[in-house]
């Protein structure tokens, strides 16, 4: 073998050995870590670096003018635009558009649902219905300052025993009528458990039950009961207030200020004297939270709605004289009605600049107020004791019975006699009843004549 061949063979073996050695140990070698390249990685930047693998906040940009967004920038405006960057003078603002005047509008409601009707928000703005301010009611409505101070009372039916205190009614066998849901109803439930208490839907039903003998006593507001009978006792002083929804803060404040103005001006005393006797007794139950200045109406408030509509809608149960009742023309009248008109006039004068008329009491007209009297005066509102009455003459006539055929002649003769007496200056009236030509019938008729007030009886057939 030549030397050249030997050398070639040795090189070949060396290369093969190196190759085998590399294959045997290659799995243990690690790939080198990539090298981090810092720079601007934003392709929109002036100095974008395509080789950068990590952004170093070095990017630079050409300065551009911001795009203006025109709009109303006043947050107090109706059309405030939070995205606007440039005020364009387009802001618009809410303002009160009050009616030219304001009036009280009565909305009839039964008593039991009157608070739910208010809180439903559709029927009325407030309740004005001789409502006593109680803690329980104050949980669901807000009350104005007091506009009347009252007390509870008791009257008795025919044959009922006299009492000296309301506690005397708390006895088995005693029956009492009250109006459902009133403070009398609540008081009876809490304090007169031994008595039998019947609750009626409205006040007239209470009085009807008393007159019919269904109950022995009636309980209620003393001024109201006093119109139906003599008060046996009074108890439990209480204050009446207007009720509003708990969300009607502005309206509550306006009503409080108006009530204060009516009281302070002396107008309240005139209204009180129109409906009640004696000195005014009105408790001042105002607190530090009671408004003393009219509020500024805000958009969407109940006060704003009333001012813009010109109506203050008042829920009432109008069967409770002398506070509220219907007159012959179906108008709500009474103490509460007069107070309502005075309050509304005060509010209208402040917000609308209207005249504020002062309540004018009804002039006293003296005369005979008994419609059965000869000299009845329909215009009189104060009886002066001048009533005169005709003298009643009873006449028993056999209108039925065996001689009934003679009755027409007897009637004619008696009427002529009365006519002659009156022509001579007398004042007589004939009261004729049937004797039946029978002792029993005649006896009953005679008693009826006596009960009617006759001074003499003619005829006995």
C-alpha cells in the first residue's frame, strides 16, 4: 500500500469516527436563548423597529390636532352631552310653566282605601279628610303640620245608660258603633275589648245603626258626633293633617308654608268661627324640619305637576260634616273645604302672582229657621226665637166604618169652621184622622192626635 493510500484511509477513518462521536452525544446539547431586542414595536410610529422583540416605550409620533366634538357641556342642562369637548351654545334648560291660577279639586274616596289610593299616584295629590295624624299612618305617608285639633267623643242611643268616662264602655253587653279604619275603630280595638264593637263603612251608617238600636253608643270625632246628639264624654286629643306621598317633599313643604300663612294672617280664625263655637284650639306641632319658605319647584315633582295643571287634587270621604259633605249642588263644603281653598289661594298667590282673597264668613241672618213654622225664613241661618205656629185642632171623622158615607160632609163642615176661625183673626189648622166608628180605632187615632200637638179634638163618631 502506497503512502498516499494510507493517508487517505486514515483521514476517512478519522472522519467516520468523528461523525459517530457526534451522533452519540448530540441529544445532550441545549439550544441557545434568543436574544431580546429592545425598541419601538408600533408599526405606526415614526421610529418603528421591525427587529425589536420588546417595546421600550421609545416610540415617537407626529403631533395631530384633536378633533373637536361640539355639544352642550353644562351638566345642569336638559341636553348635556358628556362626549362634547366644545360647547356650541345649544344648551337648553327646564323652567316652570305654571297655570294662571290654581284650584282645589275634590276626588271622592271611601275611607278604608283612601291612603292606598293616594299612594297609587293616580287619584290625588294629597288627602284632606279630617285624617288624624298617627304613628302608624306616618309610616306610609307624610303629614303636614296640624290644621285642626280635635278629640274623640261618645253619644248614646235611646235608653242607653249615662257614662262618665270612655272606660265605662268596656263592659260585656255594651255595643258600640264606629267607622271602619278611623282612630275610634283603632281605640276601641285597643281599649274596649270587653264591649262588642261594630265597624261600619261610613259615618252615616254608624248613626243609622245607633238610631235603629243596633248599637247602644257611637264613637267618633267629637265635633261630628255633636251634630247628631249630646256628647256624653270626650277623650283622646288629636291633630288632623293633610297627607301626601313620601316622595312629595316639595308639595309637603309648600302646604306647610301655606297653612302657616293662613293661620298667621287670622284667616284660619274666621274659617274656624264659621263652623265651630268657642275659642280656636289649634296645636302647633311644627318641628325644626317643618318648612318656613316655599320650595323651588323641580322638573317632574308633584308640586310642579299641580302648579302646571292648576289643580291640587284632594282625596276625601265627603260624608263627614261639619268637615266635609256634599251640598245640594254636589259641591264639597265644610271646614276642610274652606281650609283647602285658603291653602290653595296662598300657594297660587306665591307661585302665580294671583290675588289672595281672604275668607269671608257667611253673614248672620236672624229669623225663624223651623220649616214647620208659619214664619219660616229660608234665608235665616240663626234662629232668633221668633217662630210662630198654628194652633192644631184634632178632628176624628168616621172615614171608614158603617157611617163612612157621612164623612165627606163632616170634613166639609170642619174645614169651614176652621176657615171662619182664621178669618176672625185666628191661626188654626185642622188635623183629621179616621175614627172608624170604632172605639179601638178611635182611641189609637186620638192618641196620635195628642202626640202631634193638638190642643183640642172635635168629633167622636
